[in-house]
């Protein structure tokens, strides 16, 4: 059975982790591994590999890969839970965010915006 995990608890795991990984080839020690699915792969099949490579927890949505050791978090949909965590974290930060989209000139525009805003604010670009 899937036990609902409160987003606040998942967020705490995230804050205590080294970050989020979705590719076992790029696992960092103490990361949270989100087992995403694509047309040609199922991240759930890499859950144990992620743990063996140093992930602190793996977030899966396939009961066959669940362990009752506290290392796996079973949810209904990994992608939706990752999106929910991202939304929660942005709210938690409580800071303004500037988003830039388009086909041309994004890098130049980003650098110009950063140059101007960094004169008065702490920025990340």
C-alpha cells in the first residue's frame, strides 16, 4: 500500500540531502533519487542502483521496488511528486524569481538582467 507522505516531510529530506538526482549515472552522495519514467526507460528499475551509489532515499511509484527499510518512498506518481516538491520549495524560499523564455537572446538578456540586479540584490543566474 502507498502511505501518503506529507510534502513537508519530503521537503525536510530534500533540505538534508545533497540535492536531487534523476539519472543514476550522476548520483551524488546523500541525494534524493526520483525514479522518473520515459518512453524507453523506467527509473524504478534503477532504484537499488541509486541506493548502492549513495542516494539517501529513492522516490518510486512501482511497488515491486519498494523496501520497508526507510530508503524507498512509494508514491502514486514520481513526476507529480517532484513537481509538488519544486512548487513547495519555491514557496518556502519566499523570494522573487525572474523567469525568461523565448527562442533567441535568452543568455544575453539573462546576463544583462543579472548585471543590473546584482548591483543592489544578491542574484543567481
